[in-house]
C-alpha cells in the first residue's frame, strides 16, 4: 500500500472483507507473541490517516475495536446488510 501512495497510475484504493469479519480489533494472542504488534497497528492507522488517495471500503460482517476506529478514517466506508461496528 505504501507504493500506491506515490504511483500516479493509482487513483484510489478499494479494500474489502476477505471472509465474514472485516476486522476483529486487536488480537491479544498476536500481541503476546509479537512485541511490535501495537507499533505495526499504529503504523497502519497513521498510514490510513495520511494516505493521499481516496480509500473506499466494503465492510461485511464484524468490524470491532481498532478496526472500527481505522474504518472511520477512510473516505467512503460502505456496509453490507450483515455489517456491524462495535467499539469496546
């Protein structure tokens, strides 16, 4: 995604759920295994906030916690009928 920011042939970015959950929020198991997990999550949030091209999202299923916060930074989040947001 970093390369898209500087590629003039890319006009916008579209992301969508691969499975039934768009984002489950922070994964505490991965956080225990990878000490830099929160730093990586913060880097993604900063990238989304500063990205210089429109970002569209098609959200299906759950979008929880940090994922819901990051979704709020996008230009056009679209929700399917089964979409729900949850902030703990």
